[in-house]
C-alpha cells in the first residue's frame, strides 16, 4: 500500500481523508464510497442543493456559491482531496473550471464527477461509449452534448425517464431494483461502443460492475466508481482493486 503525504492524519484516516459533496436526496454515493474505501482512508461528506441550471449566468452563480460553502466546510476537516459527487450538476465547461475553483477555496486537490468520468475514459484509451442513466431525455441529451464537447462520442443512450416530472422524482433513482438496472444497462449497449458508462451517483450499481464487464466484454465506468478513483488518486492513494472494474484495477 502506498503511503502518500497527508495533511492531518487521524486514527482512522491515517493514510488519507477524502471529502465528497452530494445532492440532498442522494443515498447511494456515500454508501458505495464507504464500501470501496481501503483501510486507512476515511470518507467525509456534506450536502448542498441540486442545481439543474448550470448554464445561465444566474445558475452558474448559484452553483458556485453553494460549491464554495460546501468546499469550505469540508476543508475544515483537513481532508486530502474533495469531490463534487453529482454528474449532472458538474457538467460545467471548461471541464476543470469547477474543480479548479474548489481547489482555490480549499487549498487541496479537487475533482468533479463529470470530469472524472471523462478522465477515466481517457485513462482507459476510450472515446466511443454507450450510456445508461436513470434520467429523462433532456438530461441525457445534455450529457451526450457535454461528452461530445470533450471528445467522447456516445453511440447509444438509454434512460429510465426519472425526473421528467420534476426533481421530486429523483429519490426513486436509488430505489431502482437491481434486476431492472441490469437489464437497462445491457439494453443500452451497442456494437462499436468501447465502454459502457453508467451515469448518476445515486444509481446503485457498484456490485454489478465486474459482472457487467464480463457480460458485455468491455469496461464499465460509473459515476461513483470514476469519482472515487479520481479523488483517491488526487489524495495520493494508488491502491488497485479487483472488484470494481478495470478502471480501479488498472489505472
């Protein structure tokens, strides 16, 4: 196990402490991160409002104001890296703009889910994907456009439609049965896709990654897996894992 420099080691976080900002109704991000965290690495969280408008001037100001507060709170815990764990809420361009801002506020390395997915795909040498999400068409199209802007071509895309009726539907994402998620992901695959991307940090897919990689015969990159990978590496932890897909095993 690597032993990186750390800011303020503690009894449990003697290797690193990682902070993560999650949307208010998200119940999967923290659970999956706690399952993946290696010995000596602790996870510390805070919540902030979900921002659906991240393109208008007013929407960006609101996003950055909330990110500033949440990042400042986590920095007080002496964390070694901070992640903004929301896929849709972090699809900001330029792709490093939000994480750079967070790093200025906190003084530590920071990552976002949207950028982590892209970085993970690039680390695997992938530029053509299939995309499975729990979301509605408008949000899926936004993600496809975001990925295209950074050189990732989405060949096929499939969503469950959750959120089409408004944000009050989002808690249903975490309640989606495992069998339904599995069938949804398999149906989203297509010829020519070099990887399957499963988007949304509230979509409970961690235990499916290895099996889906075997079934689809390609890498599977998920929002939580990619963000955890990026935050772990940003904190100086280079551990490799056998259970959570080739990204955490090989990169």
